[in-house]
């Protein structure tokens, strides 16, 4: 049996000081304070934090690779990059593309998931059934309403799809949401003109998540004499909805981060990196984002022509740090938003996302500056691999 002590153990509801944790055969056996079990191969935890491994619901790439590359090499490269920064499980996310390319990416995921050093969870499809007016950094020429044939295709391949982001107001969207949800896909609203009148039937159809809160959605606006809520306000107030949020300090400013955290709480707000292939590359580097070209800024990415903000150039541990600094979240709640909450959204909280006996021994050890020192997946320590020169 292996163990780590002494550590500051990050639980769902508190930080357990001067603690220890043991694991064997890939799962956590026990944890506590005070007297430690015998016959354990202890590693010196140096009184640093130990938390569950971080879980990223929405990540396109990193270290020059993109989930849309469609190769079995790209996904392990992405996983290795984020693993070195504390993310032990991630959902490779596809920007808007064609169904042929989605099919190729599903094949690549199937090939790569047993070879990856981190956990490659099923794919997140971000598109192509969006509102053209909310395309953002997605190719507007590929956006369209879902056809019955496409919905059937998705349902048949649901085992490889964890989530799908759609615009609920699009034609046939409710059919897509209902059938996708019944097939086990987490259906999420995003890149949308939806308001309350669209969201209520979508919720009844099975939608229960909102993609990157505040970004690519509607806000309160005046219609005639009256001001009506948009999706951002509705999502904050509707308790049946969970939200993912990019806490990089760029996509969402601190006051809005704090509002989301105070209203949704750590149990219904999931941090995401929304990291693109340029994450980890030098500022100014150009890379592919689906059919478009993008480039790296400082903590963010944008289209190469500068016309739109794209995804983030940060990692999940960066999001955790920013939630403590900008939103005032205590460290155990910031970690919960990056572990247990995403695991619960995916229906995997019985296996990953918490410090508990019987949970997978996916762990990250980090210091008070949120620098990652060690990562374990299934109880095995993962050594960092070389990454792109000049990266962030």
C-alpha cells in the first residue's frame, strides 16, 4: 500500500490539516489525521495540499495539439500537457465541424483512450447546431439545424459523447435534446439566442447545463417598454441548471465570477479551461481552430485576424487559483468546482472527483501558489513529459 503524509487534504467541505492518505490497486483506501496505518510506503507530502485530480469538461487542446486533429497521437499529447498541470481527467472538445470529422475524432478517441496517461473521457461536441449570430470563434458556414438523420447518428454513437452544446431555439433542437439526453449525453445550452421561452421546454426535454456562462449567449434587454431576462440571468436563477464557466479572468471579469459563484454555489458551477491548441505555446503563435486560424494572447486566444475572442490559454489549476483570488472562494470550494461538480455532471462522481474510500486514486499535490508538484492517476505517479519550448 502507498501513502502520502503529512498533507493538507482537500475534502468537499473543508481542508484537513496535518493529514495522511493511503491508496492501493488504483483506489483510495483511507485518510485521516493523527496515527498513521502501518505497512505503508509513505511519500513525504511536505505539508502541501493534496486534492482529487482536476476534471476538465471543456478543453479543445494544448501544447500545439487539437482534439479535432483526428489522430491517435493528438489526444495523448493534449492529456499529457494538462496532466502536468493537475488535470487527471478531461473531455476532449470538438469545435464546430462536419459530421465526417466528428466521426474521425470519435475513432481517434477510441484508439487513444486506453493509451493515454490521463483519463480521456468521452468527447464534448461544441456545435455545429448553433445560432449564427452567436458563432464567436466557430465557423459560421458550418452552423445549421440538426436533421433527423444527424440526431439518429449521434444517438447511435452516444457512448463516445459525454456532452453536446446546442442552441435550444434552433429548429429540431428539442428533438435533439430529448433523444440525446435519453441516450446519456449531457445536453448543454450555448452559442445561442435562447431566452426563458426557449429554455423552459429545453429543460423539460432534458437539458440541464449551460456552456461557458456569460459567453456567446443573451443578456437582459429591453423590448418595448419592458426589460426581459436573457439566458445569463435565467441560468443564474434556475436551480435545475448547472453552469460551466471560464475563470481565466479574461472571458469573465471578477465581479461576474463572484456573482456566479455566490448564486450557483460550488455544487452547480463547474470550472472549465476551454483551452485551445495554442495553450502552452509562446504568445503570438498561430494554430488551427477547426477551419479557422487562431493565435495565442496572454491567458487567452483569439482569431488570427483579431475579430473575435476564442478560447482560453490557461489550465484548470489557473482557474482554481483565480476563483480563490477573484471570487473569494475558499480553496476547498474552488477545488470542488474543478473536481466533484464536473464529475457529478457527467454521472461519474461514484468513481472520480472526491477524496473518499473507494474513489479512484487520482490525486494532485500542489503548493499555496497553486504550483503542481505531483500527479497520480489510479494510484500511479505520472512524471511530466517534455512540452513545447517557450510555453506558458
